[in-house]
């Protein structure tokens, strides 16, 4: 029942843009999810949410983010 954040550089991303987190299958854990948003100019935050009572440590993987501007 914890969460952890990782910020990454996404040149051109701006507040209000839509951000999609693409998660590798090997990194999908039970009772958890990943979310993301543009947290500052040129920066995105990806959050791992653990909804279970057990400790979970997501494995490394090649995550991708897709940013769309309206």
C-alpha cells in the first residue's frame, strides 16, 4: 500500500499534455498499476502504485511514455 515516483526527461512535454505509460509485460505485478503525467516542462513523472499489503519491487524494464498535445 505504497507508491514510488520516477521522473524522466521528455523534451517538449508541457503541463496539460496527455501522457500514456507503456509498461512491459514482465513489469506488471499483481494488485498494482503505473500512472504518469507531465509534472513540469520537459519532465514526466511515472508512479508505481502498490495496492497490496505485500512489499513489491517492480523489475527493471524498457518503459515508454507517449505524450500527446491537444
